């Protein structure tokens, strides 16, 4: 304080502004480092999944399928924490649909139960079943699908006919192939695809086991190459990094946009409240594996990570550095305390959903009509996310970022958002 | 916004620490207030008294009238029933952008209006109730637990106008379902109006003196956000959904096309948003005439369209006219963002269309 008192006020103001600019640069740079570490972890976990799938397909067995499922569940932990990097960063948002698009009309990919229905007004390819179909018409063109390759999935089937529910690649397509449809309705239990759906010769169930294996192999290979691409994009010369570091103030705005858009429109709305309001177990985010409680929990944790500038890697090490919290605390300590409290309250609410689900009260049971305990659990998460969004808006104002347009993803024109 | 001197004062200790390398100084670019706290409160009060409360009053009254008609006349093809439903739906569209606060509580806005319905949840939930003759609809509290896809104005549209479902709804169960839906709409509309009157309007008026709205600026931001998002929804969803892409127009995705209300809803919404914009544009520095002219242009384009369900998006000529209307709505939004946002000193917050 003594030194400050000696300085002229104009000089002081200039010096303060320069220090603030430097700090914003430090915060966005650490944010990019965190993103790089999180996508690198997601890639490592996807490589483990790919190896488990390769081993299973080489010698199909119940244990092999179980190992592949376990690897998928583990891979979701780091990936879900990255979702907060999507919104506000066009590089990530343009890429993201390839790996985590949802919800999907899974009949596009493989056989489904009779109760699934047929083509819908929105999607005439909802029951295409490419695994059973070597050649078909798509938007007026004949498609040769005798070989199921990564290129076929990525270039032809993904978003076929311009319909977003035609999800051919990514975590949820793989999840469907590993678990199959969850036919338990609101009752406890996940999808129960038999390992023999991938067995050779007479052991094969539900037909086309070799093509199903080709699909699973192609989809896991693609997941790895897609993640390699995004890790590079967050590298020293990557586009995703540049998008947030080139102008630190715009970078801060992107960080907060990611936090707010994921909290409010995406997670509180599309993913949580919609399923509850529709009482529809198919509206679960990880509906085949019944892993939705974790999906929500790690999404929420990702938001908290960004504010605190901290991330625990899959090898247990803590990544830590300059944070939004530091910036806010220096401007408005009460607001920093409010923001931290609300993030912690959300994590407690999401933790309760996770705890109950792990104890056997699964997420689809929570969505059942008239299930008051389930509704209270899910709404606890929704309310926490809405409350923290209010605080995020206050942080935007406190950091003087109001001038930046706060938009969601560039998929704002997508009509499937729920709060409409 | 904190006055700039206080911001600098608070930044001092951290700035000193920053030189030693551990702490991080704040952004010192505290924005100046665009409107005074008193002026902001006055604008909020005008919006509540001139726009919000009257809108929800009309909705509650029309919804009650709908429930009254349905109690004596529940045949899907009935003109009296359709007229009452249309009047109540009109009233909802005029307030449908005010989704924060009482409309958000207990998912009331969704219970009144679940649309767009990208996975066909409404016909499937209604079909299920009808085929099961599910007794849950027998009580008001029971019906309130039903999927939002089977409640509200859009579900009633299927019951009154969809060829398949209106036929299925001819019997006694269908009659009970129509009545339950109308009574539920009335109860929901009344709950929203009462919350606004009894508590929420007060929270906005006393912004700065309560925890929910910590300043008048926050209350303004909620209203401005509703205006901005209302225009976004009109352009991107009400018009954007049926437009689809040039190669793949999607006329079947037009809002309330079965009752030929798609254009009507768009017009009612833009008219109501024009009213809210005029109130917010009383902020010093906003060019209210320019804002109003942008809305007038959009409504003029709509008046010339003569395509009630946007069915014309299928042919190049018809499509062009819907695109021109969409551009006019987008242009009204741009004008609002250029004139009103800066004058109020607020940006629109996060909205439900964020995400994917």
C-alpha cells in the first residue's frame, strides 16, 4: 500500500490495467493447458477402450465384453469433464458432434425392439439398420455398405439426411453396440446385449455378427483419431487454443459462456429437466449403459474445474493454476464466495443423484411418473445449475465482459433445445 | 456495476501481490452505468405494469374461459371449444417470451407449451393415454404428473385438430382428457398470474433490496433477455424450423400447423415483443423510433405472407417470402441489440437456446 500511495492516480490506473490484462492472459493460458490435459486424458482412455474392443473382437467372450464396457465407463470420466470447453469455442463445438452427439435414433445402426417403432416424421432413416443392410438408398443416392469403415460412418451415415438424431459415431454409438437397448423401461437395469452378438459362426445371435464387429471396430478407431485431432487443436499452435488465447478478454468470455451454456440450456434443460418432464427413460443421456448419473456429475465437475482452475488427471495428479476465481476474488470477494458456494451446492446435488444411482436407485427410475424422491433428486441438480448460472452472469458483469455477446454454441439454430 | 474508483481501490492489494508473482489482479475495466438505478427501476416498473401483468391477466382469464367451455362442450370438432382454445393460445403466445420466474417455477411454461417436439412425444404420450384409458387424468393433481408432452396448448391442438387423435378422442375418455387438459391449463395460468401479482413483481420492483435481484440492472437484464430470446426464438425456431435448408425444407415442422396457427403465432409474438421493446427503449440514448420501425417492417412482411402454416417453404417462391420475413425478424433483433442493450447497459444472459 505504501508504494501505491506514492504513485500518481493516472499512473496507478494504467499500471492496474496492465496488470489485469496480464492476469487475464495467464488465466486463459492455464485454461487452454487444462483443456489440453483433459483431452489428452480422454484420448488415453479411448485408446484403452479401443484396445479392449480389439481384444474382444479377436476372441469374443463374456469377459471380453465386460472388459470393453468397463473401459467405456472409465473413458467417460475424463471426457464428460471436457464438455464445458465446447460452448463459446467454435473449433471445439464444430468437432464435438462426432464424438458425443445425443440423442440418437439407434435403429439407424442395428436391430431394435419392435416397440421402438418405425420411421418418424422427423427421421425416415430411424430404422435403417446398416449392420443388416449392405446397400440402401439415402437421400436419393445408393450407398454401398458392404464394408463398414470409419469413412462410411463419418462421411455418409453421421447426420444422414441432415437429421441430427442419425448419430453413427462417437461414445453413444459405441455404448449402444456394447450394451444394446435398455428394455427395462423405468425399472432398474441397463441394456443387456449378449456377447454372442459378436460371436463367430453358429454362436452368432441376432445375425450379422461380423458386420456388427466391423462397426464397433470402426467406431472405436474413429473415436481415437477424432480425439487425437482435438488434442492437437489444444496444443501450442492449435486452433482451439488460439480461439481463447488470442484475445484474453474474449477468452474469459468464452470460458464463462462455456460454463453458463452447459449449466443452463444444455444440462439443466435438455439433459435433465426434459427427461423428468416427459417421464421418458429414453431421455437419459447414457441410456444404454445406465451411466447417466455419472455423465451429469462429471459435466458439473467440469464447470467447477474451469472456475477453480483445477483438474485431477486420470493418473491422480492435480493440474492447478491462475483461475477465474482469482480474478473475481480480487474484484469482488463476495461474488467469488457466492460463485464457489453455488458450484459446490450443484456438485452436492449431482453427488446425491450419483450416490442414489450407485446404491441401486437408477436414473431411469428417478424419471418415472409420480416418483417424488426421484423428481426431488433430479430437480435438486436442475435448481443448482440454474442458480449457478445466475452467479455466472454476475461474474460476466463483474469482469466487465458484458460487451461480449453471450451466445451458446453455434448450433443455436438447432431446434432440439428444450427451453423453447 | 461498481463505481470505477471503488474498483480501483479494491484492486490495489491484489495488484501489489501480482508483482510478487502469486496473485492475480482483477480486470479493472469496470463499466459505467448506462442508466441510473432510479431510471432502471422506473423502466422495470413500466414493463411490469404495462406488459407483464396485463399479459398474464389476459392469459388467466382466457384459460379460465377455455376450461368453462370444455366443461360443457368437449367434442374435438366443436367450434365453441376451438374458439376458446384459440383465444387462450393467443394469450399464451403474447407472454410466451416471459419464461423466467413464475413461468419457470414447477416447469409451468413447459406444462403450457411443450414445443418444438422433435421426437414426436406429444402424439405418442396422448396415444398412450387414450389407448390405456389411463385413470391418472381423473384428478387435477393426477393430471399434473403426466408428461408435459400430453399437457398444454400443443397437446390440445392434437386432440382438437389432428385427424388421427381427434378421432380417437371422440369417446367419453377423450372428452375427459380434453377437459382435464383445459382445466390444467387454467390452473397453471392462474398460478403464474398469482405468483407474479403476489410476489415476483415485488421482487423485480425492489431489485437491489432482495437477494434474488441484487440490483435494478439484474431485473432489467431479465426483461431484456426475454425480449432478445423471444426474437431469437421467432427467427430461429418458429421460422427456422420449417425453413430447414434449401435442399431439405421441413414444412411438417411448422408450429401448430394443424390448426393453421404458424404465422398467427409468429405475428402475435412479434407484436408483443414490440410492446416490450417500446418500454425498454424509453432508456435515455435508445432510438425508440428506429426500434419501432424495425418491428413495423417485420410485421409488414408477415402481413404480406398469406401462408398460415408456412407450407410454401417447399417451393422457391414461397420459401423466399418466408426467408424475407425471417431476415426482418433478425433485423429487429439486431436493432434491439444495437439500440436497447447498450442504452440499458446490459447484455442478454444465458438462455435456453444455448446448448444443442
